[in-house]
């Protein structure tokens, strides 16, 4: 024990026994205490360990609970998203369906079909021309029964063409043609019967000639004129014209007949239209404009040339200077109003008038740009307003031309200054427009110098508008003959309206005269 307490043997031997005994008892007490303490520590440790474990477990549970909450939240979100996806999917299906809807798979009208979504019909070209084929029997006009005929006209040969003998008898099976015509009280169906008679002297068979009326198809002159009016003046479709003829006049015809009638009318109008071209050629002042056209697969241009007394149309292959020269008079003294299209740039500046309605639109574009361009554009717009105000007074007779010429001078000067300022603008578009206009400066003011020249191209534009509506409704023409009909009927209709005359009345007269074989140049437009 004393060794454990670090006491050497000699010291221990010299320690009194009472002290030794006290030390011994204290040593044992301490030892026992130490043992107990170790045991307590073990007990404490065994008590502490589960608590820590519990705490650790609690923490894990808490963390797992949090994870569960998070996962539950995620699950809720996913469920919601999945419902949203399902809803959107069904919406897409509905929309897709709607997008694909057209007149063929829904109750939508054909007019609502997009021109860009026309189904591509992949059909091999048959190599046949459009329309009825040669040898096609046609749904054509069957002859009506005699009971339905209003009038019979027998055409008999009088004398033998070979020996001059008088021909006698009747042909029991004459060739027959029926012509329907509109009258003031309704319709009249005439049957022409062409007899073939054998000469009793020389045995030669003599056939009578068809009369003029029976020569050109199944329709009378007035029927042709009315169809020309419906399609040419009112611009209604062939189908509607067919319907109108049935409803208004009880005249039944096929769509093919409408085309045939137009062709015949076109031939009738050839001479009067040629006369109009000559008339227009002689006019000193004209207005020219052009718009795109469609003839089968090609894209020609429809040109118009309007003058004071007449307006003519031509469908030409293009829009080039060559085409412009074709329509514009070769008369070098003539004056032409047009827009700034470069196709007209071959014209002499002094003989050209640039349309101020177009210039006004150019100025508007300049004014809509910012900075200096805005100021220049507004200045130019103001000058054009002043110009139009003065010109209105000239037109209604409240301002003398000489006075107008004085008043226009400061406007001209200011416009010139503004255009020059425009060539220095910070906007490149404004610079270009102003330079291009300045190149044609002399042509801006021809109307102030030359009698009869107007400051705008409105007359030509108005004339073209009807043609544009026609093209939209009919999708252009299908053949050269069809385009020729368009040129001629537009020329006739526009000129007649310009002269304040009845289109239907003229067409009737022209068709009657044409059917009677009269020379139609005598039906010139100045004549009636
Ligand atoms: Zn004879």
C-alpha cells in the first residue's frame, strides 16, 4: 500500500502505527470510492448513451419527416402538373383540329379557306387542254319539242344554183336550229329550218343558207348582251351569271355556254375596241397605270390608259419599259401622268406628270420618321395640301388658271427646298426618296403648265380598281381568248360609263348589228 502511496520503506517503518492504521483505512475508503465512482460512471454512461441515441434518432426522424413533407409537396406539384399537361394536350388537340378545318371537313364556308393551305392535289397532268375535249358530246342544247317552239322560220332555196330552175316541194327532214332570244315580254324560241331541195331538172341538191340570226350559236343578240353585261359590267361569276339568266329570263345555259358567249361578244367588240385604241392614241393627255394579272400559270400585267374621252385596257406580258411603251402613245407631243415607277422613266420629263396622290404617300412616310425627316415630311405634306386646295378652286372655277400659276410658285420653291434638305437627311430612306423625286422635279409641275393635265393619276387608278376586283373574284383568266375578252369588255364598259352611257343598251345594239353582219366600226363610240 505504502508503495502505491509513493512512500519509501524506511519512511513507512518510521511512521507511527496509529498513523499507519489511519492511512490504511483512508486508503481503502478511497479505493472503495474510486471503485464506486467507476461503477457510477459506467451507469451514467449507460444512461447517457440511449439519450444520445434517442436524440440522434429524433433528429433523423425529424429530417426524414421533413423529407416526407418535401416529397409530398413534390408529389402534389407533379399531380397538378400532370393534370395541367392533360388539359393542355386536349386543348392542343382541339386547336389542331380547328387549324385543319376547312370547307371540306367542317361547316366552314369555302370562302374561309386559307389560300395558303389549299390541299395539294397531286394529279398527273392528263395532257388534255382545260375544259371540254374535242369530240365531247357536251351536255349541249338538245332541240326542244315543236310544242315549246314559239316561232318557226323556214329557210328554203328558191332556185337551183346549178341550172337556175325554180325549186319546188318541201324537205321533210330539214336541218334545225333553235335560237333563244329575250323580248320585252319574256323569251322567244325560234326554230330555223333549213330545207334541202332536189332540182327536178338537174337533180342537184340545193341547201338554203342559214340566216344571220341562226348562224352564231343558240343565243340571240340580247341574250349575249345581257351575259356580257352581267359578267363584264357587274363582274359576277360564270356560275352566278348562269343562275341569273335562269331566274330573270328563264334561259337555261351551261357554264361552257357562258364562255362561248363571251368569246362571241369579244369578236363583236373587236372593231369598236380597235377604234377606241385609235381614238386614245390621238389624245394628247393620258394617264397610265398597271396591275398584276393572272392568266393560267403565267403572270402578265393589266395596263390601263385613260384619256378624257376613252379608257383602254391591255394585258401585256410584263411590266417593263417595253410593255410601257406598248401602251403609251408614240405621240411625242403627248403628256402622260403616272406614278414614279421606273418603267416610265423613258418619258421626257417635260411630258410627264408624277401623280401627287402617290407623292403625298411618300411624304407621309418621310413625316413618320423621327428627327429632321419628320420636319421635312410635314413640310412637304403641308405643300401638297396647299396645292390640292388651290387645284380644287381651279376645278370648281373659282380660281383663274393664270392666278393659280402665280400662287403655286412659292409652293414649288418651298417644296424644292424641302426636297433638297431631304437629300441631306440623316435617314437613308428619306435621302433616297428625296433624291429620286428631285430627279423628276420638272415632272412634278407639268399640270401647272399644260391644259388638261391633272395632278393625280386617280382616273387611271379608279379604272384599274374594277379590274382588280374582277381578278380577285375570277382568279384571272384561263386563256388568251379569255384575256382578250377582259381587255375588250373592260375597255368598252369603262369608256361607256365615263361617257355616261348605258352599257347594256350599247351591248345590245352592238350584238344586233354584229349578228346582222354590219360593219361595227360604224358603231364607233363617238357615233352613238
Ligand atoms: Zn337544177
